[in-house]
C-alpha cells in the first residue's frame, strides 16, 4: 500500500463513532421564554413532570434524551427518571443514579453539565420501539433545578449514547 493511502485509512479508522442521529429538539412542559425549565422542590411533592411524548419518532431500539442541567441546594439524592412504554412488552425505566458522568445523581450544587438518559429496547428476538416516553425529575428534599436544551437521539448498534460529544 502507498504510505498516503495508509495514513488516510488509519485516520478514518481512528474517528470515533457518531454521537447518534438527532431526531428532535424537545420543548419541556413549563419552559420559560429562554427554553429553561426551573423546578423548585415543594414539600410533599417529589416527582416533577417534564415531558410526555406519544409515538416518538424513533426507529431504533437504542435511543437517549440529552440535555443540560444545573442545580442549587439539592438535598438528598435527586434523579431524572425516563419511563419507556413498550406497549404489550411493558414499561421499563432509566434513572440517573450514577456516582459520576452524564447519568450522575442530582445533589448539592452544579454548574451547567450534560445529562444523558439512554435506553436500549433490544431483546433477543426483536428490536422494540417505544410507544410513549415520559421524563420526570425526582427531588426528595429542598433544591432548585434548571433544565434546558433537551434533544432526542437514536443510535445504531456499536454507538455509545454515554460517549462524550463536542
């Protein structure tokens, strides 16, 4: 092989997998004029509705919501909760309960950071497509959370929804 061809081939193979296909920018419930949802914890109410999407435009069994989150004075371990209604196959969920990364818990204070709520509905026999997606915020104690720039992506096999994007 010619050296230039080998170099181009090596550079092409070194490119990481795409960060998924953008399907939709999402308007969250109660977003202000700047597209930011501000949730302040209310005593006795832990679950805060953010989004309900019937028949999402998903054609892959691997998908995720990506967005930005910031929070102040969050007591306890808050988290995002993505419910995936797969029709006759049941409902399954993803919770942001990790110690770090884009799936980390919501506690204390944080400047704007990316969150990712992935789900893989691929089973042994077929790839399942959700009929409905519901995204909520759970706050067990006091605190204020800001959420913006939420987008729905889908991925092909081999792509990692939790991989960092530019």
